[in-house]
């Protein structure tokens, strides 16, 4: 451990420092995954240098060919590209180390390393969040259930006896107007925002049959707002049964809304309810076509960012996007009458 401490405290090469830190943290009990997250490397990087230290001590993790400059042969380049393609995660430092340790090649310009990534069809891109609890089979099952319901009530929907509505909430932030826009190369694109966390909650309802989208603003997403929104939807669709298809948020299922649902439906049979609620599969917001409409509106804001001089203007422009608009896009048609009734 003393030799590791000395190397870390010395003015060592950044690559040596990262290797020494990985080994030291491992000795201190950190897991490979945590070390990789802290240092911005892969878990294989951590494992390799732990092994090198165990075999060769401090010499095993020091650079063997400082300042070496070489050139890859065609065969070596092919080997590196295959090595990169076989990996699940990529780090520039790891590629630099790999080339130096195995091929004694150190490039002066990082562009040479980027070229190897490009040749391996690996590009710098934004990571996307995904819910680890997402269940594709459950989503398919729920889609079938919804289609069965639509098929069963096809006549009621087409004649206007029943209104089927996809419901969702959107929390608009002032900072949502910032994004990628066209601008002159040497000129910064600046958007005047006093507080990017200024927030407005909207409830939205997409009518399955007419494709109309209704939105209303509320202070927050909760049971009270949900009840008010559904009551307004009932007034908008007089003498119609209402079917709400939405996610399983707690205020959609419990508390004030549950009390309202009991009151409005009383003791009616399932086929005669004033308000019917159908839940999407959990942990999969992409099922709801209303989600795509919110995204379209936010893209609209970013396109006209120069009109957003205040959060009041942001909200008005956001609401203007929906004014007298109808929405018909592929995701809506995953729910259809063609499903056979089982």
C-alpha cells in the first residue's frame, strides 16, 4: 500500500494515477462497480489492473513505454476494432492504455483514437434512461386487454355513447425551452431564464375517436386536481360514458379520486359505469400516446425559443400548440378495433 500511496502522491502520468487509484480503492474494500463509476472507467479496467498489481507489484501498473510512438499495422487495427466491438462499455483512457500496453503505440492526437471508435461504429451519444422494472411481456398483455375492450365496445365508441380518453400529466419547466438549435458558429445562443425550475402542471386527455387533445393547468398533480379534471371531461362529454386509460399513479387509484369514482358509479354493473378506469402496464410510460404529444409541444417550444421571454410566455406558447389541434400518429394506432374479442 505504501508504494501505491507514493505513486499517487507523486507527479505521475494521469494513466498511472488512475490505475493506482483503482488498485488502492479495491484494497480498501470498494467494489469494482463503484470504482468504475468514480473513476469513469470500465469494470474490466479495474479487474485488469488489480491483476497486474498482484502479479508485478507497483511496476506492473506503471507505464512500460513512456513516450512511445508507433503505428498500427493493418492486422493490429483489425484486432483493436474487434476488441472494441466485443465490449459493452467504452472509455477513451482504456483504449489509450490498451494500445500502449499491447502494441506500444501512443498517438499525439486524440483524433486517432476517435477514428478507431468511428471505425468500430462506436460514437459519442447521449445515454438514455430506462426503467429496469420494465416488462415487455406485461406491456404486450396490457395492449391486448385494451384492444379487447375497444373491440367489445366498438359500436358505443363509434356512435358517441362512450368516450375513450388517454390521460397523462406533464410538468412543464422553464428550462424545457433549452435544446439544440441552429446558430452562428462563434455566437452563443442565450435564452433569458430567471429560474429554470419554474413549473406548471398540465393534465391532458387524448380522445381516441376524434383525436382531439384537451389540456388544463393545475397547481400540481394530485387527487384534487385529478377529480377536477375528470369532472370537466364529463362536462365536455355530456351523456357519454367516460373511459380513462392512464398510468397507475397513486392519485389515480386512491384517496380523493377513489372516493369520487365510488360516488359517480354507485352500484352500477361494469358495463354501465359512468367512469371506467383502465391502467397501463407499470414502469412503461411509452405506452401512452399522450406522452408523445407532450414531447411534440416541448420540441415546438425549443423551435421558437426566441419568443420565450418569460415563463408566462413559455406557458402561453405551450398552450397555443394544442389550440384547435388534432393528433394522429402511429403510436395511437397500436390500440384499435381489429383485435378479436376473446
